[in-house]
């Protein structure tokens, strides 16, 4: 069996199509009737944390999520790929909507990849489950 045939055999196309349609409908309805009215009434421009503290909070929450995903997937690198890919999907969305340029999207891809591979590498180095 060729690689494309094996890929097709493993993919559950009905589930993928159902999930795709659900994602489109829930996102569209959610944005139009829930998110957009909140966004229009929300006050923008209030800095809640200084940039340095914001970076620490962002990094802490990201690494805690990474740890949880890595333990569930039993692989730091798989977790890094999953989180990095999810972040890059958001970059693609921003780029397609015209809120981010192509060069910035490319730079984001590099930064996201380098960051999460580095996190996975260091996490693996210090992991308690590592065989000595």
C-alpha cells in the first residue's frame, strides 16, 4: 500500500468533515452574535501589566500548558509540535485577515518553531522520566 493510500486509510473523513462543518458554524455564530458585540463594547488600550511581568505570566501559562500536554502525549516534542502548530494556525488566520504581513508571518513561524523546539529540548533534558 502506498503512502497516500495509508494516509487515506487512517484518516476518518466523516469525522473530519463533521468537525470542520461544526467548527465553521460554531465559530461564525459565536463571532457574529457573541464575540463581536462584546468586542465592540470593550475598552481597549488599558495596559493591565507592565511588559516584563506580562512576559512572565505568558511564559508561565505556556509552559504549564506544555507540561500538561507533554505528559498526556508522553512526548515533549509532540507537545511542542501541537502547541506550536496551534499558535501558527492563529498566525495564518491573522495573515489571511490582513492583520499581519507575510514577512511577519514567516518570522512568526521561525520564532514559534525555535521557541517550542528549545522548550521541548530543555524539558527533556531536565525531565524526571529521563533514563540516566
